[in-house]
C-alpha cells in the first residue's frame, strides 16, 4: 500500500472544503457581529431618547403640578375647606405617583431580552450547522 503524498485528487478537495468552511464561518460571524452592533446602536439611541424625554417630562410635569397646586390652594385659602383641599391634592399626587411607579416597574420587568435577535440568529446558525454536519456524515457512510 502506497503512502499518500498529498498530491492526489483528495488533497485539493480537502483544502478547498476547509477553505470554504472557514469562509462561511467568517461570513456568519461577520453578519452576527454586524447585527450585534446594530442592536447595540439602536438600544443606545433608544436609551438616550428615553432619558431626555423622561427628564423634560418630569420637569414639565413638576412645574405644572406646582402651579396647579398653588392655584387650587389660592382659590380655597379663605374658605373653611382649605385643609380638605390640601389633603385631596396630597392624595391625588400620592395615587398618581404610585400608579406611575407601578407602570415604570412593569416596563422594566417586561422589557425584551437584551440582544434577543442576535441570540436567535446564532441558535438558527447552530441548528443549520448541526443539520449540515449530520447530512454530511450520512453522505460519507458506505
């Protein structure tokens, strides 16, 4: 039996297969890294918009509540209901604060999983490679 010297017909096909395998692997990794960077950029823009909108909203609402409270207190100051009005204003602000706190907590706990699209794509890639390897094994069986 002769020892193969690497110049036979099987040598180029092995190297060509390895080269195409690495090319596909690099292309998959490049695509996934591109998807990760796009998701991170989208998340950063969304977070910045959320912070800016939140700060402006809080400042505006604070000023509106302050002036509305001041107006209502000035309106009822000379009446016997002044303490009831102060208590009602407190109760309204307290209930609204609790409701907004519950809403914010719900938004934080129910947010989508970080990089979920990238993870799903990597799972599909792994399944596809597994199927390709299984079909390759079945083709090489005698």
